[in-house]
């Protein structure tokens, strides 16, 4: 299931939250969805950047995927840049000495210890899925904002990079799997700051019950599944965070009813850990499980890893700098990250008159395509509408490397390129 926002699953968030910065609810038991517009081929085409070396192919679970299968320069609906394609196949969750992999293995350990051989594990499923898998199979409404080119990376009108690990739920159920954990990299066009990144990792858990399970208890099947779910996840929270105070918050997801969020009191504040709920019966019925009930949860691995390892910036997870990678070892959950340097930020502002087609995610894609991980934050600092009805936005871009000091020359060059590309691609007028 997917929910959170640093980023999670339908139940989790990568930005980590069920409420995004603009207040819109994300359907992600792991951060499933976000933002502001519905799929439309009229959105501005984001031409592929060539700042990075072009990767010709990647390996996903032993299958080679060519660049031309994902980055289609001749398809007006394709909005996957080379910088995103290069991340496919990196699978940080399968690296045992990486914080994401360490956390995943810690969760596996909990399920192995408490539910011996009951939960199957899937962690190398392809992130390239159909829109039916990504949206329809988990009951995402046809007009939901998450279907927008502004929010989702489209390979073509029928194919996307998965927004959440819940995209595999129906397929696994139809194949006869009834208890499973799905872990993987997920993709969303999003804002730029210390907790948002266009690629992050989620884990979904799913458990199906038969009538004999709840009949023996004498409980209503929905109540039985809900109680089992809460017991399971409270144990997981204690496994990861120790003896902490917890609370359940009722919420809404389109794919579960009832739906909950689990929060823990950690470092003198309430932290949302995951989203979960009892699976909507229509999902089970579509998979031939009419007489069953099930629960599902979703969590964002980055969000929890940032808390457990004290990692201040989500970009660090993608760093190959040995000063980062050598700080963590297999099985060492909760080792606190030691900052090795804090290089100075460089601030650049850009103002322009926006058009009706302008969206902030498209602007962030332009910045990210030019500056890559040197873009630390993009923040709207001012906006106004003049007497002619024209609206101006002013954004502050923070450039900072995690590994070295940037020179004035290279920052000025990046800003100059941003100005050129923004005006050319987004139909705005610079001020």
C-alpha cells in the first residue's frame, strides 16, 4: 500500500506527509500522490537535458531496460529526463551497507521473527508500470491530481514510472500471493528542498485473511483485520524506535476503510510513521477474493531513515562520497550520521510573469534538469498580481554542493541557464 510525505507509499510520503506543502492530501500509504493538475497532453513538454552523461541502459532485476524504452524524445507525453532514467536500477534498498538497505533489512527482521515464513518479499519488481496498475487498480479517481503530467513521470499515455509500490498489489494478489512485503524505488515530480527528491523508496505490506481466521475469534471481519494490523505495526514501531508512546489517528485513503495513521512521540514531537487500513472490498473482489478481508500499510524508507540516522538532507542518500558511505555498516540501524562539512549556500532569485499553464513542479524540473543535486531548495518568496491581471512569481534558488564549495562562476552559469530554459520552456516572461 502506498502513504507518507518524506516520501512513502500510497500509504506513505517522500516528501514525507499525507499533507503536502500546499495542503493537498497525498494518497500514499507511502506518499502516493500530490499536487495540482489532471493529466493533459497540453502541459509544456520538458525537453530532455543533456547535463548528465546519457545512460544507454539499466539493469532491473536481471532485465536490461534501454534508455529509448523510457526516455522517448519523440513522444509529446513523455516527461522522463535522463537524470531520472539514470536512477532506475540503482536500487539503494538492496545495498546492505546503505541506510535505506539497513532499514529495509531491519523491517524484514521484524517480520521474520514474528511471522516466520508468512510474508513473501519482493524487491526487484520493475518500476515501469501501466496507468491501470498505478492508478485504477488502487481506486485512484480518474480526475485525481496525481494522474497529471505535473506530478507523474509518463513514459507514454499508458505507461508511467510507479508513484508507489502499491502499483504491484493487484498483480500479486491475482497470482495467488496473500501476504507480502514490496519494496522499491518510486518516482514523483515534486518540489526541491531537504525532504523532497524525485526518486525515493517505499515499502508496502499486505495481509489477506480467510473466514476461518475471524470466525474462530468471533469478531467482525473488518474489526478483526484492523486489530491485527494495529498489533503488527505497533510491534514494528517498537522494533525500530524502542519503547515509545504511540497513537492512532483516523484518516482517509481511497483504497482502505477504515484508514489510520500511526504516530510516535519521538524527540519531543509526534512523528507520523506510516499509513494503513483495511483494504476496500472492491480491490479484493477484482482479484477474485470476494470472501476475504485484508489489511495494508505503506511507509517511506527515506523519511524514517532520516529520523533514525539523523540525515539532514535527502540528497545525501544518493551520494557516492566515501565520507558518507563509510559511516554505515550492515545491520547497524540508527548509527548517527556525522556531518563531514557544511559548504556555504549560494542564493539566486528569479522573477517572471507566469502564464495560465505554469506549475511549480514544471519549474522545479527545469531547475533540477540544469543543476541536478546542486539545487538544494526552490522556494516561492514573493508573488503579486498587477492591475492588468498579470501575476508575478519570485523564486529563490539555493545552490549548494554536499561535497565541495561552489564557485561564483559556476553558480552564475547555472542561474543563467535556468533563466534561458525557464523562459523558453514554460511560456513565462522574465522580469
